[in-house]
C-alpha cells in the first residue's frame, strides 16, 4: 500500500433500542419509522462525498458507529458497505489495488440486538472487526446505567460472533460506574480475559450534562466512586491486562500484538477521515467539520440535494494549529510522539518548537522527553487533560 494519503470512513447509525443513562451521543430510541428514510439519505451522502474525494486517497479503514448499528436491519449495513466497496473499486488505480480484506471494517454491536443472521450478514459484507459493548459483567450495574442486556446475553452474542468466524473482536468495559467497586471491576476483567478477545477498551465514565445519569447523580439517586477509587480501578486494569499479554497502546485501549484499532490509530496520527451521517465528524485538508445533529433537517437537506447545508465547519487549521494538534493527539498514545515523524511531517523539531511547554510539563513530571520520543509519565496519564491543555 504505502500511500501517505490514507483515508478513514466513519458512518453514523443514530438508532438505539433504548438510550443508555450516561449517553450523550447523537442517538435516538423510538425512531424506527424513520430508519429506512435515514439510511437512504446516508447512502446518498456517501456517494456524493466519495465522488468529491480525489483518486490519490486509499480508503484503508471503515468504522460503523452509533447509536447501535446492530439494532437496525442488517440489509442496510450490507447496502452501505456494498456501495463503499464498489466506489473504492472504481477509484483504485491498478498500481495500488486494495482488496476487501486489507481494509479494516469495524462495526459496533450490542448484545440483545445482534442475531446470528445479522452477524453472518456483516461477515459476508466484509466486516472484519467487531466492537462489542459489554461495560460490566455485573447485571445490577448494567441495569443502573440503563443497558438493555445482561451478562448472559453478552456471552451468547460473543459466542455467536466466534462461531460465525470473527477473529478480531473488541470488548468495551467501563470503570467509575455508580456503586461500582474494585471487586466488581476485578470480576469483570477476569471474566473478559478468559474469553481472550483481541482488543479491550476500558473507558472511565464521564458524567455529561443533560443525560439521565447526570440528573440521577445530582438528585442523589446514584453515587459515583470518588476520584482516588476511579484511579485505583484504572491502574488495576492497566497492570492486569499487561500481565495477560495485552499492549497498552492508548489511554483507554489495550490489544494483543497486531490488533490495535487501525481506524483509531490513524486518527491519533492526524490522518484524514470522512464522516457520513448525522453529526458525523470529518477531517480533510486541514479542515475539521461535522454534520448537523437535527435528524429531520439532515434528511430534508439530503432529499433536496443540499448536502453542504448539513455541514458545519468547526476549524480551518493553519500550520501552528496542525502542529499543536499533532502533539495533543500523539500524547493520547502510550508510545507518545515520534520526534522523527514530527520532523518528517512539519520539517521542524518539536523539542525546539515546544520547548517552553515541554520544559514546564517535564518539571511537573508529566512528560518524559528523550532523543526519540515525547510521552506521558504514569503521573501524566493520570493528569492527561492537563498535558493536552498545553497544546490547545
């Protein structure tokens, strides 16, 4: 492949069976009647945007997120991937042909919505990576955060995915949940490790305003672990997963060697991506923009052929913006920033360019800097937001 102009595609499916109590993503329950119309508009937007991408790009990753993509009929997913592969086939020159299996195609699925038929359809369409939302193995905790499944349903879905033939599965876990203890987390981790998934993501709960859980905490109906307990949970996860052969490669992500999420790694390396669907974000030619999050307006604009009316430009970057963002994104990863990569990309030395920020953060023992790389210390991992703010 070897083409610097890699492009990721993100496809947003905003429908759910039920909205989780902590979720602030653009997603809707009880909107089944509009799914077909939305998916038709999404296909039209996909064709329109791919038509505007020049042929020098290689599309190397596709990520279908939500919402709950496995909630909708799998025929829609097959259609979208079919259109995408057809367009990729048309655009490729004979010099850099990518076959389907070389493109990482991920879909998020949830227990309780992913049937054997759907999993088979995803596999036939070319999906080669699943991201399975578990969050906890404790059924009481799952109820408290509004998940629709229990642990037994998760095990059934995981087992079906393996039987269908999926060899690259991520499992999502969460820490810092209401009433969650270290023992709860330990149990979840032990049971997940036994399943031997290729990838495990472990996210700290972020309490977002205007979510049901936020209101529950404000009203005293739910109590979150304190900050020290949440940090103990995090380090327990990190140490345990590393002992079991998982590489900690980004703040919240662990994988067996060679199973890092290519889509996410490319985002952290500041590679370009195109967002399709409601509220989907894009990064192209130094511009960051996203689609509007009003479902009816999005459909109305696409049906009228006014695709650009769905687009909100959030940032047009100059060179300094790009350099700062490269630092901030790179410092999400555990290996940190390669000084050689920065020099190759910007023809400047980050050690000189950001000498004041690096000096300050090094003195605060948040960063370690050597000839090859700049990366977070263990203290820096705990205070990562403070580090990133230096490059905003």
